[in-house]
């Protein structure tokens, strides 16, 4: 099987180059309307692109130094769910500004008592006329302080089994009664937030899908989350790729330590395997299939790969890596893409973003579904192993779909 990308004169490459020639400094809206932000989405928001076509587009944009709009919770998680369950009016209203990153999104799922057991959530949404009144708390919400909208799941029927009484909403983050409290983390930044809801009134037309059908849509989000957290850079889709690290080490003259050289070979091999799994998942997405266990497999591999990449970078720099601290950039510049955590680090491995990445990578195997939970899903669903009899982790495949971890 040939895993090489199409040749330099492939018509799909030439089409992207021609578009870039007429749009040398494209805006987020222009990239969205061209279908380049989410090429695998259906028209008019995407190009119905197959995996190879999507990789060609990504490759050509990278060559031209064009950065796509950054809105990972929107285009990666919320958008695919609105495509599945949203009304036409919701698609028309939210998808274009989402793709263009004109409106930033967050995910309001996890709660203090409902992370790994997400369906155990306690946030309530009670219908009152043409509005839902929401009360409760969410935690580990990425970029909530910058978000314009959130995808929210809340309990709308407490009298039925827990996964049957949940509904899914679009939540404007400027509604009265919403309080956002940033959480300071090990990097010194505030990637995560707590969000409190006190008598927040959400218009009924912001219900996605039908009432009490939110668990089905939440599974779509969680599956796409694991796809999204496993693409692009090694920090949940952000930061550098393993290949970029290998190239930087080569440009620095290579490594003489045989153990570090072996680590380089491992990082490169992991990068190639993850790209191949990504292509398989994109193929499933094109067939309108919901993400399956492959998403858990790739996320599990990608999280550990991200830690391997950052550990190798630190080891290659040596003891002086401990003296390199971040320069304070975090998510304050989210809208214009200047966020250190979301950019590929500078060519110099002493750049502060490598330090930031190393510290942040400690969370990779916890967020979005812990490594232990993902192994349970894979063992039971893919390998057909018996269910884990430990009551704290025992689950069926259907139950496993509610696993989300911090978000």
C-alpha cells in the first residue's frame, strides 16, 4: 500500500495553489467559505473531501504558511454535533461564524461529580414557557472565559434512568446568571475554568435535537472530541507535531546518544501510525459514520505520543531546559492565533513554548477521557475482553461512550 501523498502536480494541489494565489492573505471567513477549515464536512460548509484530499489541503496550506482559524471546541466537537442533530436554522446561524472563528465555543459537559461518569450530571434545565431555566456547575471547561457560545448538556427529566433524561443545548455565554472562574494550572496559565449557572434562561429554540435526547448527541460530541484531541499537533491538536521535532533535531546536527536516537525513532514511528489511523477515521466520517472505538485507540496513542515528544525535546536540550520558562502568553490572544500553546514552537528548542508544552503534556492522558478508561473501552469493544469487575471502572460500550474526563 502506498501511503505517500499525491504528487506535486496533482490537480487537487493545483486547485489549492490557485486559490491561494488569488487569496495571498486569506481571512478566516474566506478559508471557511472555500471549504478549507473542515474539508470533510458536507457542502456548503465543507467539500465532502476524502482523507487524501483533506491531507493535500492541509499540506498546501502549511506550505504557504496559512494558519486555519482556531476554534477547536467549535469545529472539532460542537459543529459535527449540530450537523447531526441541529435544525437548519441552527446550522445557518452558527456554523459559518464557527468555522471562521468569529465566534469562539467551549464545551460545558464535566461537573465536579460527573467527569468519568458523565451521565451522572446534576445541572438541571427546567422548561418555563419558551425558555429553559438552568442551574448547576460545570468544571474543566476550556477557554470558557473567551467563549461566545458553549455546547451544554443538562438534566431535563430526573425521573428516568440517568442517560435518558438529558438534553443538549447551545448556550450563549453572555446570558445573565453565568459566572466563569478561571483555574490556574501548572503552566501558570488558565486553560480550564469553572462555570456556574444561577437561574440562567436559555431560549427553547436553542435546544439541539429533541427533548431528553441529549445523550445520543453527547456521544457524537465525545466521539468527535477524541478525534479532535488526536489530530494536528501533539498537545490535543495544538503545538508541534512529532515530525517537526524530528526535523528540528536533525537541523541541529542530530543526536549522538544512542538512547536518545532510539527515542527519536520511536517518536517518528508513532507519528506515522497516528497519521494512518487518522486517515481511517476520516474515511468513516465521510461515510457519515459516528466515531467508533478507533477514536479511543488514536486518542490513547496520541496522548502518550505527545508526552513522548515533549520528554524527548526536554532530554535533547539537557539540564538547561529546567531554566527555560514560559513568557506568559497563554489564551489571552486566542482570537488572533498568537497563543503559544496553539502555535508550533519556534525553530529553536530553547523557545519557551517547549517548556510550556512539556508542562501541559502532563494533562494529556487525563483530559478527554483518561488513559485507563480508554484502555477499558478498547479491551472490551475491540479485543472482546471481559468487562472489568472493578466497580469503579466497570462499564459496557454504551456506558463507555459517556466517558469524557476534564473538558
